[in-house]
């Protein structure tokens, strides 16, 4: 059954904190520590360590089947039949050549046997991720997607929606992007990254402006109730030059003044935040030396570079928990999959590789966990030279805290007719977004009872921690 | 969503034998042959026979007659603006900038006469004609035909120059609903491909929605961006029709994702939930209608010619303006059932297209869906349901029984009581954040910019850290620069349950980037496009007059007293007299514009 969750009741720490502040305002001495201790579960976020989550969003819906490719002869043959329209092992249609997959074929460390004895290979461009997989730093989650509750094909096709609820507006880009980022519908104004930020803020002294950070424009993932998303430029914060010149008085007056008009005031508030943080952010960034080379002409790498520098700068900020959002686009390969997808895979590989190295250099490789997300997976079937919108997809989790070198979840059959897909190889997810997010959230410091406040459908799933992150 | 593509050059297309299999090039040749001979070509890939002879003849679906038009709306209200500010406010909702002639004409003849004059203005130079005039059609070893930047130059010229600016303002608003992005056009002559699309918008901006929808469906740029170009019917090896356009033409261009009441509010079910308009099955079915289309290189004098520096011949630019050609052999013959409309497999493809587009055009959502977003682009982010309903009613019937008359829709939007009520301090939510590209064009026209050599070499200004943060026809995806329902988090807008789509572009980086960019641009211009401030230069010594004029021209007198005082004080500091050198006067005029253009009172158009 669908669980109805009143989020407000779940903001235990925040509510306690707010009450503590109200009491303080009334002159009643209520030390923060006492109130937090009273909650009993607040230990994790109160720890003195640092942790960060980094969401790498592939905008447009990544093609799962050319990212993680069936490699053993029998399953490769099925893949080739569907994607190339006939038998063979050569590159044809939208099937990769089997010979090109030799170097990135994966042998999981736990020697688990997957569905139909599947052996997978990564896309040929993901050689760096293959090395991280072999070093147990990369885990691969199979067939992840949004679900309200565990759902079979019969339930998906059932006319009884009340008993078999589905996520809203499957297969639509903006709705599914929003669902992945908010675990709510397209109108949601807060993301689960933002809610994690709220929880972190409520647990101790922190900074509401430097907890949730996007390097990729306004993203709802990092919008919380209290944690205000901050946009950092690719080379740091942007300074308003006129504030250093002869017009500075007039400029400051004009751009920061309060207004009774709500929209005008919202404009000025963004500018005020920009000015307030610019000096602090850039001063802190100046103190960061990072020798790791990031690839050039790689929009994802540009963003991950400033994220790495912001993590380095946190020595100055002193924030204990941070959530970052980066993204890159053009994954919507209705056409030209074979020409364009490898280009994006190369960018992903190079950017994630550099970023992981940077976290090693900064000494925080086990404190920073990076995960991929996307609108949806795509169809396994071809529309000639591309694929169409799907649902479940495979995703990566990278970091030294990861129980890597293995797969999590159930591999889907290589098929357009089995009951783990809803037609044309659009996967019916077997790991829910809530389970994926809950595992990340618990590592980040959430207690199990707090997870439903972050990911509201988690109560409908029995396994709430998939185990791909080491505790602590 | 957008497509990035490195497709084989069209010449490979021409050289490929028509039976060479599945390449879209071969399809093009087949299409050309079919068009020329109107023959039943050879079945293109061993699929079911194109004649349909293997199945018992199922009658084609006839094109249904048009439903009766909606109820007759009240006639549009004429309004004669009482003040300069009221007149300027009207003009700035309808177009980019306002001239003294606009104000005079509005105050003497009223808004309906002014609108009629705009509607009757002849279509100015097209984007394609401008590109031709600058020699961008040259097929030379410099390979200009591979560059996208002339497409940016084209659109900046279109927006900044020429008298027919209401048509262009409307076309720009349409480009944010029927989105195509130059960034996604990776092909030969990308500038012409995007110009061919822009020219469809300007040509139909004062026409009919149905005609616009069809012209866009067959447009080369839309076909490329949303991959109808080359989409083929299902075949025995499992290939499926491309679903891209089928989904987005419903979801983004016509009916949206949830069922609407006539006032644009969602229809709720018993559990208070919105109801879907469409299912994935509707998408799969409608995708069959859009199979069989491809670019038409050879109509209207189009040609391809071999050049020694390219492996393949290069086409002339005609294909960018030609509607896509149709090859019945590539068209799906599977029955279509979408949104309750059945189209049998034997229905000729051209008829199937009419039936499908009619189904979307006459859908009850299309009027309110379109009306609400156009009101948001032109007037206010949060129109009342009654306002949306009044405009949607006009979409359904222009008063003479015509559905989809766009002139009537613009008139309804701009003359509505909600648009015309002068803002008061009490309504603290009315209006919208001006889009960066609209601010820039307004400034350019007000500052009387010109390009000495008429090249308009302004490029893509999308970068938010250092540039405008938005550039026309450069949306990152088919979902436009911002979502229609975007709510900025942690604001009073969110608390009030309101939307502010344009705020999706506003953040700590972009606000600073815009301010820095405008400080430079207001004085120096950009590339070869320079401000002249011709009207203001002779009165630059008169600060009050400068401030009065710019307040009217840029904001319809919406600057607060505090901003006016701050601007005036800063300008007096320049100590400009009649005899001051021109460069100092230009410094001061640039500062005047700069300070106004960064003020929240300007940024929010009320």
C-alpha cells in the first residue's frame, strides 16, 4: 500500500532545533546539544567528519544498453539481434562490435551469477571506470528507476491504478527528471538532495548557503526548505565588477534594495546572496591547490573541477555535509546513437576519473560519494539509428566508501518480450529510486527513521539499504 | 529533446543506390523518386508490401469534417491609453521597444487600430533572405556552410533591426513553445536550417495556429531536431518508428500532459489528482503517422554539387526552406489509434497527417494550453484562470467562426482587462521577470544600435558566468530555457503558490554575469554592433530629461522613486554640459541605461 507520509512530522531534528531556538528566544536556557541528544538519533550528522554526495545528471535519458553491454556470446547475440536486426558480432545498426568490448568486459569480485549467466562489458570509452570497478571503487546498480512500490508487469498493465500506483508521467523528460531529483511530481519545489541538506543543517552549526551547491544552473535536486541552493560558476563565484568602480554606491543601492513587489524582491535576494558569498567563496577557493588535471573541453569536467575545489575550500567553510549537483546534456539519442553516445561516454569517463583522483589528492576519497542519475533509460529496440524513451536504467556509484567491483540488483533479460520490461525493452525497474537514494542517505548520516522524510516511498520496499556503501 | 548529430553528408545520400538498405540517404532518393514518379517504389526493406495487397482492403479513414467552432466571444475591447506611461506599457507587452510614434498613435487611435496597423505591416526581410544578402550561401573552400554562428547573426539582425518588431516579438514567444535550438543542428547549412524555422514562425505569427502547426511539422529544422526526418515504419527486424516528435508535439506543442478545464486549471479526478491526457500507447501509435518524411533537397531549384574539398557533394540551401518530402514506401501501414482517433493503415500518409494534426488542433486542451503560456511570455507569469479562459475562448472562435486565429489571440491577450489594469502597489505578484534576451533586444533598439557593415556578428550569448545567460533560438533542449511551471524555491513566490518561469535562469552566477555583461555592452556594444544613442545624445546634458525618457522607454515609468533618485544622482556626477565631448556623453548615457537595466524595478515587467 502506498504510505502517506507527513513530511513535517519527520523533520524531527529541525523541529527540535526550531523549538530550541524559540525557547532560547524566550530566555529559557536550552543548550542545543541537550535537545539534539534528546532526539537520540542525531549522532551521525553531529559527527565531526565531513561527507559529500555528488549527483551527476545525464540529461535526456541515457541509453542503458550501450552503456552496460551484454558481452557473453549468448546474450551478446540477443543484443545484436535486437539492435542490429540480425546475427553477428560486428558493429551494425545500433549494436556495438563485440571485439570492441573485450577491454572493458567486467568480472565482478563476488563472482555472483547474473540473470541468464549474463556477463557485461562497459562501453568501450569507460575504460577508466572499468579500472575503478576492478579496484572496488565503482559499483554498478542494475535497472534502477522510480517506483511507488514494487511493481510487476501484470501490475503495470493492471487497470486498477489505485492498487497499483505508478510514478506520474513515465517516459516524459521533464517529469522524469523532476521525479529523479525530487522523488515527487513535476511541481515539487524541493529535491531529495535539498532535504538531506535540511537535515544536515538541523543537526548542528552549518551554513544554509553552502550546504547545497549546483555547478549546473538551477536544479531542484539541491533545493531544500532551509538549505538554499547556491550556484557556483565554473571558475568560482562571479564578482560584480561595478561594485569595485566609481558607480559602486548607486549600483549596490539599486540592485540590493528591498521591494514590496514579490518578484522584484526575489530578484534582489538572489543578487544579495551573490554578493554576500562571492568574497567568501573566492577567498576560500584561492587557498585550494589542486594538481589533478581535468580534461579540457569537457563540460562535465569543468563542473566537477569546481566541485572538487569547493570541497577543498571546505577547510575554510567548515561545513560538515554538502550535496552537489552537476549535469551534462544531449543524451536524448532518438538518432545518431552510434555517433554521439560514445562521445558522451568518453566525457563521463574522463570527468569522473579526474574527479575521483582529485578527491584522492584532497584526502577525501572515502568522504565523497558520486552517483549518476538520468531522466530514464531508453528502449532496447531500435528506431533505425537511435532509441526511444524508457524507464529503468543502470547507474554508477563511485568513491572509496563504495563496496565496489560488483553489481547490485537484478540484471534484466536481453529481451523485448520478457516480464522485466514494458515493451521494446523499456525496463521495468527492480531497484527503486527510493532504495537507491536511501542507501546514499544512510551513508550520509540519515537514520532509518529519517529516510521516509527524504524519500517518501521507501516504506513500500523491504530492503532499504542496498549495501553498496560501507557504513561509517 | 534536441538531437546532436554527425550524419553522413547528403551527397552520400545522393550517391547511394535506392535499394542499398536502410540508410536515410537511400530513403531520400527513394522519396525523391516516389515524388517524381508517384510510383509504388520497391518495398524498401522487405517489410509488408507498400500496396497493402497482402491484407484485405480496409477502407482509408476520411479526414473528418471540422467540428463546430466554439461559442462566440465578446468583441475585443478598445482602449485609448490616457497617459504616455499607459501607452508605453501596452507597446512593451506587444513588442521589444516603444517609439514616440507608437505612443502618439496609441494615444490618438487606441490599441485596436495600433494592433491592426501592426498586423497589416508587410513581412520584413526573412532570415533566409538576410543570410543570402550576406553571402552565407556560398559553397566555398572556407566551408561557411558548416558554421552555426551565421544563424546567431541572422537572429540578432532579425530582432535588433527592421520595423516589424511586433511580429518578431511574437515569433520569439512562439520559438519558446515550439522549440528548436540551433545548438542541436549539426548539419550542413545550420544557419539556413534555423532560419527556415524562424521564417515559418514570422510568416505565421499573424496567421492560424493549425497552419503554423502543419508548417512546423514539415519544417526541416523541426524534422531534424525532433527526428521525424528519416523516421521509417516498423520492419520485420524489430525497428520501430521514432517516437520523438509524436511525444513532443502532444506534450509540448498542443495539449500538454494533463487534462485542462477551459480556464487552464487541471481537471481533477475523484482523488483530487490531475488526469493524464496521453499514454505511452498514444505516443507509439501517433509515431506511425510521422514516418516517411525526409528533407527535400531538390524542390524550388534546390541542387547538390560536388566540390573538390569535400568527399561528398554539398547541397544548396533550399532544403532548409522546403517542407520535408514524403515517401509512402517508408510510411507505416499499421493502424493508428491515438487520443480516441482511429486512422486505418490504408489511409494515405498525407491524409493521416491532416487527421492527426486536426485531432490535436481541435483538442479541448489546446486553446487553454497555448493561451496560458503565451500570456506568460507577454504579460504575466500568473494569469488568473478567468484571463486564460477569455483568451482560450478567442482561440476557439475569433468571433467569425474561425478557430486558431492568432491575431485574435494576441489581441485578446493584450487588451484583456487583466493585462490593461495599471499596476498598483497592492498587487505584488503581477508581471514577469523580463527574459535576458528580451532585455538585450529592448536595450539595443532603444539605444539605436547598428552594425556598420550589416554583419551583426553577435554570437551565442548563452554563457551565464560571462554573458547574457540566454540567446535566441539557443535553448538547451526542446523544453525551452525554463519550464512553464517553474517555482523558485525558498521565495515568497513559492510561499504564495505562484510560478515564475523565467526565474529558472536567475541564480548567483547569472545575476552577476548579466550585470557585468550589460555594463560593458551599454557602452561598447558587442562585436560590430554599437549603440548610437542618437535620440539622447543632443539632450545628454539634461539629466532629468534623459532619466525621464529612459524611464518611459525602458520601463513605462515603472522605476521606483528610490531608483530614479539613485540613477539621477549618479548621472549628475558626470557633469555633462552641452559642450562636453561626445565620448563623455556616451559614457553617461551608457551608465543611465546600465543602472536602469540592472534594477529589479526594470527586471520585473509589470
